[in-house]
C-alpha cells in the first residue's frame, strides 16, 4: 500500500491549511484560532462527533467506520501549538505574529491529521471508531496530560493511540521508529543558594554564594560520570546562573540556578533528583550557606509499546518502502502521558534537509504531507480492517 492517491489529490488543499496555520501561530493553551479552524474543518468533513475544550483548548473528532463488529477504538494525535521564537525564514507565509512561530512543525502535524480525517470521513473503510485528537501545549505545557486528566481515553473508549513527528535530516516521506524508551523525561530544577553578601574587597567577611554555586555546577557533572551506570543515558544541564547583585564590587547574598535533567529510565530519574538535592545540601554546608531546591518532574519518559511499534513500522514500510530504527532522543515529548494510559506508538516522518526544529529558520516540508496522511489512514484501515 504506497502513498494513497487521494492524498496526492488533496496535497494542494492540505498545504493551504498548513500554511494558514503557519501564518497564525499560537502557543501553549492559547490555541483558540487553531482549535476553531480544526473544529470547523472536522464539521465540514462530516465527523460524527466534535468536542472542543478537552484539555482546555484541545479538540477531539469522532469518525465511525462502515461497521463496528469488534468495538475497536483507535486514537490518532497531533499537536497544535507553536513556540515563542521570532521567525527568520523569509517565507511569504511566515508568521504574522512577532515572537511566535511554528518552529517544530506542529502546523504540519495538524494539517496531516486533518487530511487523514477528511479521507477517513469520506471512505469509512474500516470496522470500528477513530478519535482524531488535536492537542494544545505540547511545548512545555503538558497539554497531553490535561487531555488525559479530562477523561479523554475513557470517554471514547480509546484502546490504542498513535502519534507522529516530523524529523529534519531524514529523507522526505520515509519513517523511523523504535520500541521501548524513545524520548527522554524532562525534569526542571531551580536552586537558590544564600550566604552572606558583602564588599568584594573583603571576601573573608562574607559567605560567597558565587563560589558556592560555581562549585555546585561543577559537582553536578559527577552525577553522570560517577553515580550513573555508564551504559545509561542522563543529561544534567545548568542553563541559568543569576546573582542577586550585578555590581562589580559586591559579593551577592543569593545566587539562583536553573536547569534541566534528561533521562531514559525511572531509575536514572530518581538517581538524578536524589543526587542533585544531596550535592546542593553538601556544598551549602561546606561553605556555611543555606540552599533551597525546587525540583519539578515534568514530562515522563516516552515509551513505545512493543506490539504497537511493530505494527506502526509495518504500516510505515507499506507506505514508503522502509522504516529505519530511530535514535534515542534526549528531548521530551508529552505524548508520553497518552502512552502511559494506553498502548500505542510514536513515529518519525522525514522532513528532508531542513533547519532543525526549534530553529528560527525551520519550516515544515509540505512534500512530507502525503506520506504522513497515508500512514495515519493506513494505521486505521490495517488495524481495523473493514468487516
């Protein structure tokens, strides 16, 4: 089953949808225009049910097959939100909102799932029910969790769920996937050291938080090099170092550090949190200061289920002729929350030789649309073949 002819016919229309979304980016849960466009399209397609406001601004469309002898329900999910980045592509359909752009291709994901929804609503050549899920706030807001917390899976009896992301550097229209842990957990920390500020010429009268915090930053690297099993993956990065004073001649009273921890297993996640807190306490005690640690567990590890991953890869091979093994990714993905609730799989579709995601010159490659739409549709028709 190669690229479905219907998607070649629909390509100009889906491309038009995608570029409209690109021009009008919205971030986190503020996807009001995008959600309205999605809901209106689903209504035009003749979906059997359309519900808005799931996970604040999420949209779910229900499409019933010609038959429903087995009672199977599959969820297909796309993310809708953009990023707080100023676009530098120079495209004639570039973002019209300064400081916001679709720098991760969620405009393409949404357009591809809309294309698949249109096809599935036209043909209904399957036995069961499809829930097309359009999610806000993937980029750090946890919109997937909020949709799950709103009871989405139970409300429509979703039994399996599938997601997709474009991937620069992979040939257009080809796919890559892996079973098990795939995308990393994305925890965050904020740590405040307090000492005794004073004149920079009299350090002996102070408890120097700059030295204290610097020692802590260096000591953090021992977590990966000396605490973690060398075959495990763990990244601990300090991304902000902020002193309470900006003067040249003042030793600051406080220093605040911020950063992120990325792991691919629950054990490494626990280890990182435990060691960060212990190192912070030890460094503060050594220098005679105090410390406050705020550790926030954000997105969990995204884990593809074995059976569904094998099936998703088979579908990808039908569509494009191949499906490579994807690399481990230390970035996060809140589709992880949906995969914690239901078995399923997440796949990468090639975006060709483009700028990396989250780059101001990135753009989704419209040539990937037919392959992505075909994969969505074939997931449904192969998993729930017409009776």
